[in-house]
C-alpha cells in the first residue's frame, strides 16, 4: 500500500503548479494593465497649417462619430479646367492618418488627390489633433468607426458620386475594417498597415526592448491586446485587418515600405493573402499590391509611383472624374514633402516602455552596485 507522503506528492506538485500559474497570470495581467496605461491613449499633437497654405479652398467641418465629433477639412474638387468648383458630382476620398498623427500631416495626400480631380475629406481620428482627449483606450476599432463615419458624411453630400478610403498605419488598418462593414465605401487604399493587434503588440515589445522569450511572447501579446480593447468592449477580431480584408470584397490597393521596421512587410503580405483567398471566381474585384524599395514605415507618398498608383486606382474604382492614366500622371507630377522633423507613430508609442525598461535596468544596476559595495566593505 502506498505511503501517505507518496499519495500526497502529486497533489502537492499540482498545487505548486497551480500557484505558479496563478502568479504568472497575475504578473502578465499587471503588465497588460501597465501597457494599456502607457500605450492606450495617444499623445495629441496640434494641427499646424491648413490647405490654404497650398492655395486650396476648404471647409472646416465636424464629423459625428458615435459620441465624438471629429475635426476635419473638406477640400472640394475644382472644375476640370482647373478653375472654380466642380459643376457635377465627383468621387471623394476620406483620408485617415496613423497613430499620434493628425490631419495636418496628411496634407500631401490631399494635394496629389486633389490634383487628380477628387474631393478630399481629411479627419482627425478621435483623441488626435484638434479633437478632445479621450478617457478610454483608442485602437484600430476606433479608427475604423471614425473612417466609417467619414464615409457616411460624404455619402450624404449631393456633390459626391462615390467614396474611397485611404489610411496610413493604424489608419490603414482602420479603413480596411471600416470598409468590411460600411456599404458606402467603394474602394480602399491602405499604406503600411498592421495585420492585427496581437502581432502589432508583440512588435512593440521588441521596439521597447522588452525581452520576452518566444513561447511566452505571443500569449502575453494576446492577453495584452485583449486588456487594451476591454474598456470599450471590443474583441480581438475587431482590430484584425487581415480578417476584415477577407470580408471586404471591393477594390483594394495595399502598399508598404520594404524597409518598414515598425510594421514589417510580412503584415502587408498577410493582409494581401487573406484578401485574395476570399476573392475567387469570375468578376472578383482586384487586390493590388506594391512594396516600395528604400522606404520604411512613413513617407511613402514621396515616391511618385505611390502617388501614381493611388490616383489611378481611385479613378478606375470610383469612376473618374479623370481617366485613370491621366489621374495617375497628375498625382505623380504633384511634388510633396514630409512634415519637418515630426515624432509620432509606433516609435513614440514604444518610447514610454523603452524609458521604463531603462529605469528598471538602472534600478537593478544600482542595487547590484550597493550589494557589491556592502560585500566589499
């Protein structure tokens, strides 16, 4: 007959494993809460300049989105002769910036799309630019809600004939998610878009130099993403661009910098693969892609081919107002430049974590030095 200690040993091991698991989950959950506190809300940057700086007429408007009202500019298309307002309804493109950016930093997109004959609507996503600060975390679902609100606002205008969405980075993921559920959207261009929040969160660990072993990194990223989305009651799939791309069946153009370190080009490939796999049979709308050599996460619009592809894609998908080839050439000829020395986006999102990691290392180093000094003395 087994002895009592031998009978109790498996129970003790199971209890120890359970306690260890509970402690590990508690630490992971605490980390996720800290992550949400530091990365859940953007640092707002004031909007500088306006379309008037480039000789463009515009209206300052507010776009209702849920319980928010988004600051925005509507830049109407000109007549085909380059003068006055367009007489007939025109296609419009709503432009959505990325994390910690604002509508003023989307001026380049306004300029070349306007040159190609489109109405342009550019918004500040909630919690960004000139909008009021938010109390709850913001992520892809909120960018998607704001993009869909912009599309609905355009759809209500008599001077708009068709609607496209263009977004960069988190805004790129947002416009893909929006298009999957907003029927007024006819075409989508997404630049430098993350495929899903779990991959994006895991990447921020690396950027912030938070060293987590591979077997732990993905579960921790999943928990962290879920905690980040929880206050607004969003699920992980609500922030998933590649899943949304498999549901959206309209024309889609994806572009990405080959040297993107914040959102590696593998994200681009995953979104493209998901979109294409869902489009089988005759009559399927196209999925176009472009990987731009020599470019990272930002400034893709400085490449003439990006401007050309974007304008010709929208002209083809939205029905003009200019022939696609001509629209592309007009956009490519529009010389645009990046803002002066801006700091925003994924790099800044991870700065707080990098600082925290540095502080923790400094504390450990000082503790080691004190311990060493005590031993030596």
